[in-house]
C-alpha cells in the first residue's frame, strides 16, 4: 500500500508550473433546468448569509440540491415551471436528446483560440451523472450515465490541437448515494457519503477514468470519502501519467463527516466556519493537505506564495449554464484579460469556466471574452 510520504518532495510538473490559462467545462443534466438565483456571488453569500449560502447560491449545477430546500428561490422556480412534481431525474432524457448536437471539435477550436494550454472537463458532478459510458454500475441509479463518450471525444479533440486534457470528478458529493439538502458548509460535510459501497464505487470510477483517458490533471472536488484510499489512487495515477498534476480537494476525514451528521456537532462546525468567513471571506487560504501538486481558490483573490496554485471561476457567477443570468453578470473581455494578467503575474494559473447549454452550444456572452483574450495573447 502507498502512503502520502511516498510523494514527499514531488515537484509540481514543469508543464503545469508555468503560469497559464486553462478552460473548465461544467455541462450535464443541470443544463436543462438551467436555473439559479442571480445577482450575488458565492463569495458575498458566505460572508453575508452563511447559513443559507448554498440555498441561495448562483450555482445552477447545484439545482437538484436547491430545489429540495423549502422556501428557496430554486424550489419556487421548480414549482412554477414544472408544477413541483417533476423529479430531477426526469431531466435526463431531455439532456441526452439535446446533447446529440455536442460537437467536441467546436469546443476544442474555441479553447485553442482562447489561448488555453489545458482543458479540465467535468466528468461527474454532484448529481452523480456520468458523461462517459462507465462500466462501474451505480447501485442506486444503474442508467445514470451517458451512452455517448463525451469525455473521450473531447479528450481526442483537445489533444489534436496541442492542448492537455484533464478531468474533474466529484468524489466528495454524489447525491445518488447520499442526498441531505445542503445550505451551508456543515451540511455539505454531513452529506459526504462514507459507506463502503460508495468508497468502492468512486475509487473504481476514478481508476476507470485514468486508465481510459490518462488525464494530465486529476481535479477532485469537495473531499474524498476516506483518506485511507487516497495514497493508492495517487500512486496508480502517477504510474499511468508520470507528469500528471492533482489538486488539493482530497480531504478524507471520514470521522468528521460522520460526526457532523449530529446536529450539535454540525452547529459547532458551522459557528466556527461562519466566524471565519465573516472575518476573512473566501479569500482566506486553507492549510495544506497531506499531498497535492497545486492549490485551488474559487471565486477568490487569494494566492499561495509558497506553492503552485490555480484560480477558478465562471465567466459569470455560475459554473453550469444559468439562463437566469444577465449579460452584466458576466466578465467583459477587458475584465477577463485583467484577471488573467493579475493571476499569472502572481504565479497562478487561471482556470476559467464555460457552462454550455444542454445542446452543447456555448453562449456568445461566454465565447466573445474568450476569443478576445486569445487575440490579446496572440492565439486568435
């Protein structure tokens, strides 16, 4: 068995260390309802309304969560639009039908023209829906995966244009295994599935993704169900992709995840986190994990002086496509260029996100700033 000490002293790969642009893509079933509240950033919400931040979040990719919170704007929208009776799972067929228009080459052309050097594709978000035909069956929702290999098609298209390809996997949340409505960070920690069935499922899927697509970046989100599994996953990944890079979101404190399921413990955790966010907001950097190749900040101006880091955010206030956003919710070309310059001048990478519609089309309000950035960088 591997241990975190096996990776002590491992340097961040040279190709990733150079400050550069990457493109993130959040696309999935959530692009069908394509709704979240607008007008307030996640950063402001955690500072101003910590207890209800995820209920009010502009993140349309969290639709399944927010629609289950009574009184939320998303719940009201769902009731008004779909009569309140339509389950989230019913959006699958509509997504699959729309996604027949997916054109990996069109995406890759845009990303190359933006000046990006790597692409990170969301393979499975918190709703558990897989964008590749996984051979690892979900025991709760066996058909909850695409028959078409969107991951493989995009990997081939991106690499054909000289860009590196990475993948995102939601290891810490999968609402097909455990779905307790999440309004704040304590709720989120309590929602991490830790049972043996999920541990095996997530590890098998991650290994499947690595074996099939050999991603240059392995970008896990939220946490991992049990830290004991992580060193072996890293060892297998580095064996398959020696110059691969892993991010820092692999916390696997299963004892904590269990503890905060008790209301009193969750209240204590929330009190501490609420005070921290109110004092420093999301700009506060966090302690280093046992191992990673780079740190992440999200919708934040924070930076890490002593380690390679990456800043990620959407062109708008969401990662998934939110039809409720207006043009002025998005970065302009000048704002995107300024963000790129500030981030890279401080040694970071900018991982800017696009949120395609269900049919795979990328709205002009997202395309145009990317093309302008590429032109400024000499790529377009």
